[in-house]
């Protein structure tokens, strides 16, 4: 953790957006950027960084014990959290001032909402924790949440249903595409009365977030709307950042679980719009298919390599998207598969920052502290006598190899690129404990047999 705290000032006015470098901001070397030496990863503070995390909730700025939660995450090796700008959970507050009659005034702020957001960003920055913001919390605008949302015409004094074209009643799932809110932009239905307040919200968000260098921007959560919507907000945010004298990185999160769905092409195929990719929805897949699909996407962008993030890893016995074992396996396959980030989704659909999540964060840092993950690449081609989903390898052939076993097993590892003897160490992932190092004579292959069932990792290195 760096000792310095980023300078910040109270909310001034939106005038900062045209004041260029007048904005108090993090020094350039403390802004998250694509790693110059390896574009598949991020760099922060001038050093390559692997983003790992888990948290109890997605909109962390709304929880009361945020400092303790970030301290816990930091203590177990975590440095990555999700921040949906959401207000739909019990105890949450909305961004706008509420009048005595219960309606909101979209021209006035609820300063407590923004104080919480500012505090969260500052605390995360002090701990070198990267925040991935989701600007539009999709589900806040659907289901039973829309009738409570201040942007709903019946809940504010700023526009009517007729003026805005927005619905007022309860809506179905976001896949129903029944909320015109997401078609306000000029390239779609051009609803200026709505867009005015959407932009005002984003401007206020940026007045806080652009001061900090530890922030990434995702436009939506599991969106199914037109690609013009995400493109508009990505370009809007990047333009405002440029005016403020900083650069930022943006992405979009699409709803389809199948990454070959055409919607995902709007991210994969357009680096001019989105500088990184989030494939969280791949974490619905299980076993070998989960690995294979991620590797397919890495090959897809081989000519324009960018970080591939996973802000949500599904899988917990309390949820419906695979059990606890699936969640742990996905976490490890993502990292061994060369992805830039891996974070356990909040309960009940994920492991959050539970004791199991903490253990796996510690264990992953032990492995990535033993091998240089930024110089390694996925190398299952070096494994033989392997069953599907039995083992996964990342390596710098000729120097070091790491192999993850989801549930025991034995494979042969091709070490023919090494000219001398090697050392082998086993990590018991469930205990975050290394076995004593074992020396082996030079050979074309090394047989790796797990000491027991369960999650294990082996590290093989030149002596």
C-alpha cells in the first residue's frame, strides 16, 4: 500500500468538466492503465497488477462498514471490487433530494449518497484497491424496483410520463426491453428531457471518480439493449475525462451467457470504443467448457490484445448458478487462463468475501507470488495423460510452470525445455499451505500426482 492519499476537494460544480487540469486528480503514475509490457494485464502505480477480489455486496459505497470490509479484502490479497451505482437494496439511499410529499427533485442532490460514494473511492484508493464502476444498474430500472426509482415520472417533479415517454408501473425482467429509459440517446429515440438528467447524474459521478486513478468504468450490468446506448456513454465518459486532463478505460457487460452472441461483438470488435472486455457471463459455464470458451475469446482478440476482466464469478451452494466448487474452479481457471481479473460475485449467487473466498485469495497470491503470472501464458499443450477439467497449466516454458488441479488427479508435464534439474512444490489451496520443495533430476516430462483429493496447485521451476 502506498502511504500517500489522493488529494480531493469537496464537490465544486459541474464547471470542472470544462476546466481541464484544474481538477484535483491522481498523478499519472497512480492511474490504472493497460500494462505497457503485456496488454493482457493492467498496471497500477507503474507496476503490472493482477486484479483479484470478492465482496459482500456490489454497491459497496452503500454498506455501513465499508472501511472494515475493504481492510479485510486487502488483508487477504484482494485488490478489486465491483461498484454498481445501485439503490435498490434495503437500507440504500437514492442520489436525489426527496421532498416532503415523497417525490424527488432531480435538480437537487441527496448529498449523503455522494458523500458515501466519495468516501468509498477514497478508502479504496488508500488501499490500492481497483474499483470497477457500473454506471447504470440495469435492474434498478426494471421489475419491482422501477416503481420506486426517482427517474420514474410518477416519482419526480421534473417530467411527466407524457413528456418523457417513460413507463410508470412495474416492469418485467430487463430482457423484456420495456423501459424507454435506455433509448433516450440521440442515435435512438432522442428523448432530451430524460437525457438531460441522465447526463447530470453521470457528470456528478465523474466529479468524484475522475479524481481517483483506481477506477474502471463499465456502462451497464447484463444489458440487452442496443449497442448505441453503451457506445454513447463510453464516448461521453472518455470525452469528459479528456476535458479533465485524464484518461479512463471503459467496457460494456452484455447479458448473453454465450460469448459468441453478436451482442458481445460490440465489445470484442470495437477497441476504439471499449479499451477492455468483461466476460463475467462466461462464469455461468462449468468445467472444461468454461476454460475452452475463455481461451477462444483470448484468441479472438489476438491482433488487438486488451485486458479481459471477470468482475463476477458465479458459484455458491446458496445460489442457482453452480455450486461452491464451481465458483472456486472458475476463479482459478480464469487466472491460469490469462485473464486480467477474477472476483467472487456477492452472495447468494457467489462466494463474496466469505472464509472460503478469503482462503482462495490467499492461496492465489501464494501461487502468483511464486511464479511471474505476467510472463506466463496458458499452456495446457504441455500436459498429457489429462482428463477434461483435470488440470490447467500456465508457464514460461524452460523456466517455470504452475498447474492447477480442481479435484486431485495426476498428469504428465512436458519439461523438455529445461536443461537442468527442477524443484516441485505443492500448495494445498484449502489450507493456503506449501509442501516442502522437492528436487527432481532433468527429464523430458515430470509426473505430477496430487497428494490428495481437493484443490491443489503445483509449481515447477528450474533450480
